[in-house]
C-alpha cells in the first residue's frame, strides 16, 4: 500500500489523537490504536512503537503486512484488505540497535474490567474490587499477560510502567473506562514477578509516579514498586473455617497475645535483622499454644516503609510487609497458627495514611483518597492524611481491604485502630481547626456510616470473625448491632479499665486505700459494651516503661503486683489482651528495633510470672464462669467491694449452668490471716489459683489448697470462710464439686 493511501486513511481526527498520544495526553489510546474497521470491508491496524525503524503486522493465517510510519512520534499503520475486525495478529518491531520483538498488540484486547464492576465500584459496593483493580495475571483471548487497572479520575492520562517497558511512560498508555475514573490496559507477556508503577499525568501536566494502591505484593523499602503476584498457597484449614462459622465469639474464651512480628524474637547471631513469616510461624504458634492464648493479634502486617510507625502508617492496603516474606509466606503463617488452634487477628488502619508522595497522597494530582480541606484531610496529631469517607470509591477501597484480609488471608478478625479519631471531626483539633457536620455537630457522619457498613458486610460474609474497635471515648453502642443504632463492632477495647487499673496499681500500697474505687469503678459500665480488656503495646512505649517497671516496690513486689494485676484482669468480665513480653515481666521498655528480653526467663522470678500467665490462660479456658457471660450483668456479683482500708476486693463470676468462681484480692504487702469472705454456697472450695504460689515466684502463703464454707452469713452471702490472703496476692476459688 502506498504512503498516499495510508495518509488518506489516516484522517484528521486520528491525526489529532496521534498528536495527543505523542504528548502523553490521550485518554483513550485504544480508539486510535489496534485493529479498526476501515469502512471499506477491511481492517486498519495502527501500532504505537516509538523509536522503531520497522514494524510489521503478522495476521493469524500467515499473512504479513508492512507498516508505514504516519506520525513521527511512532504511530505505524498497515491496511489489511478483505478482512474485517476482530483480527488476531502480532506486531513485529525492529529497533535501530538491532533488537527485534514479536508480540501481541496490547491495544487489540477488550477491557478486562466489566460494566457491572464499574457500576458497583462507582456506588462503593464492590466488595471484591481488589480482583479487578491493580495488576492481575490474566489469559485474554488465549493470550497470557497482566491486566492493569487503576482509579485516577482527575488524571489527564495514565500509563503503566515497569521493567517490561524500561519504565518508559510513553509506551503503554492506558484507556479511561467512561466516566468511572478507572484506567485499564492488558499487557500480553507481562508475567509473575514483574515490577510496575502507574505514571499519572495530572491536568496541570505534572507527572506523578505512583505505586498501585491495590498491589498484592510490593518491594522492600526503600524501593517502592508493586509486583505482579500469583498465589500458589493451597489452603488446608477448611475444618478451622467451618468451626469458626459456627462460633459466637462473645460466648467463647478469648485471650489475645498481641505481637509485633519484627521484634518478638530475632536471630541472636544477627539481631539487626528480622525473622521472616516462615521462621516465626512454628515458634510463635507453639509458644502461643503452650501459653494457652486463643488468638494472636499482629500489629499491622500491611506494607509500611517506615518501620518506626510499627505498621500504623500503611501504604499497602492489600500487600503484606515484604521485609518478613512473600504473601504466600504470610498465608502459611496464618495456616500454621490455625493448625495449633490459634486464631489470628490483624490490626487494620482505616483512619489515616501517610503523606509519602509515591503512595496514596494526592494520587492523581488532586486530593483523591483524602479531603482537600486540611481541616478534614490532615491529621494534626500524627502528621498523616485522613480518608475521605464520603467518597464512594474511597469507602469501597477500605471496605474491600478489610474484607480482603479475612478472605484472602483467612484472618479471624480485625482490630480497627484509632476509631475515636474517625468518629469526631474535632479529634485533636482546636476551635476553628475543624468543620462541623451538616447538623452543626462534631460527629463525622460519613465515617460512622462507613464503620457500620464495614461491620455489617464483614459479619455477614465471614460469620464468627471478630471485629474490635480501639475506641477511647464514651461513644454509645460501639459494640452494639447497627439495627439498634450501634456501630456493629463485635468488641470494644476497654480503655477506661486499662487506664484506671494501671493508675491504681502504680500507687504505693500504703496509698491505695485512697484510690480503691479506681479498681472497682469499671464494673459500673462493664456490661455497656462487649469489652476486651487490653494491656497493649501503647502502655509500654513513649517513656511509660513496662507493666513491671510501673509497679511500686522492690523487685519482688513489682513482680507480685504484676501477677496480681493479671489475675484480676483474667477474672474481670471481658475478653483478655496482653502485649508480648509482659507475660514474663519485661523490664525494659519495648522497642520495635530489637528482640524481647527472653534471657529474663533465666531468672526464676520472671519465669514465675510466665508460669502464672500460662496457668491463668488454661484455667480461664477451662472455666466457663470466666467467659460465658461476659456481656451479662447477671454473671457477676460483688462480695466485697468497699474494704478500702485493707485494699481487699472480692467478687464472683457465674456461668449459665450455675458454675461459680470467686476472686479474692489483697493488694497490700501485708498477709491477712483469718480474713472472712462470704461465699454463695456451702461445702469445700478449691483454691484454683494463688498468685503467691512458689512456682510463680511468690512466698507460698495460702490456704493449703482450699477452704471450707461455714454456715455463717457474711458479705451478703449465705456462707463464709476465714481465709489467708497472701501479700499482693489474688486467689481464685471454685466449689469442690
């Protein structure tokens, strides 16, 4: 075909598109490129090959057609007479340096994101949008490659760049799919392991190189590219998932070991490097199982380049931290926990995200994931950005992320970080630094709606999972169903209990009589929510010391106080959570950059605290009175709540079938002989646990295994028994029968 014929077919409209393509500003390159009906019974093929010296079209069936360069930037054209589209063909390209490539044309393929997907994404209701946005290995029309898609509605143009095109943003411009704001392209031959990013041209002409928000795998920091990922993990935990679906967490024992994987344990021969998911799996699973915990809760394992954030400044909402291994390594880690009977909870951070320019911040040149107004979009306390929960696509992004970790990684629940900062528009803000809602209030109605939707969808899709809110205010109904006006969480962290209890225990015992009701006040609201009692990582950093170091007295008294605190925590209504290291009374404040001080277990006193926590967990799991009615005020009653002078407290827990456990606490270093305690029934009461036992590092003061109730009413109970209360000790009693 002559150049004149080619130029005749290359109309003015296509010339305009070619000019825009050459400038990197064409929003629909597929309209220009690929195979198109020429209106005369044939097909015109336009190829985009900047820098090529020769391009040819190889049509299925063995026909070859040479192309002509019709635009100096690199648009080549061939005309195939007598054959109408669709047309199966490959492009042969030769470059001046001698490189020759023959491959399918990316612009010959249909969109890989369907109309229904676009519709649901636009409404914020696509629960599996992560299967369509991002980079996914696909086979299209029999050709293997990777489908790329990204949401960037304000971009002038978007291209995918990577190793496969020498990171050259000219070569693979993407097409905009209508008004959805989603850009898409299928690149044949791009396979597993390929590095990529999105090159976004803003309306102002700025080029922004961005990591895929939906990436399943990312490079180890400081590198920031996404990785085309394929999972080869074959799950074998069907029995675990089936059992989970039948369980109601509120009516089950829940004892959580909170862990930062990067610092739980490190190789003593290389303490500066972290252990991987694979290296940690067996050790942590066996340890948590031996210690009697029902769950581990992992500080965020989502990709976060800044290790100093402990995972709370997330940049990869669908990608695990690559420092610890691959996505399949994390899946194997979760499965190993399940094999040992340990559930896995993941910290998840929808409240805010960091300002890294290569990540979500001003993604398409505009405030896309965040609010434009800094009074809504900038978080003054953490220097981060706040998600725009009022935008459907942003809400969908977060909803899909939460579901993803429970679906793709079989996580047994989410602990949602910083919920209070989401609920209030004036959180950490002074007057004039925040914008009221439409009714003039301080509540973030859009965030509230999102949290309700998240919990409704999560619990409908994944029965038996746990959703827990870190929420520190008096917001009503955090753990109540949405149909009665609640936020729909399964549990709420009881921050009030944590602060009041730690404040009490930090007082010298001689002064505790003046703070007695700091210890008892939590029972005024203990049943207003489904609570988890946390002694979390936040209490052992930023100069707060550790649980051990905050206790008064000498070394022996510190450990005795720690043991008493834990026995009180495990007996108090509510599920349990303890941060790693505190189970053996870690002395030095936690640092994410080093291992826990496991050598402390060589000391009998610290090993004794660990023994106690192990026994607390096993006794707790074996005794339904301690967990079966956590949400029911009828499952708790005071025996002695007012003996401030002696710093003695006694209460009882009951199960649905009438089992009872009595907890008696003496929080002074003075042993109390013959202290009479009321008991709800007669007979022999077995001493289930004594925190002053010698195997826990105590003095061995106790009741020789039990007491006999006498028919003497006391403390409002029909019977009673004189007891020996050990110093700084807690006793648990249960009827012998």
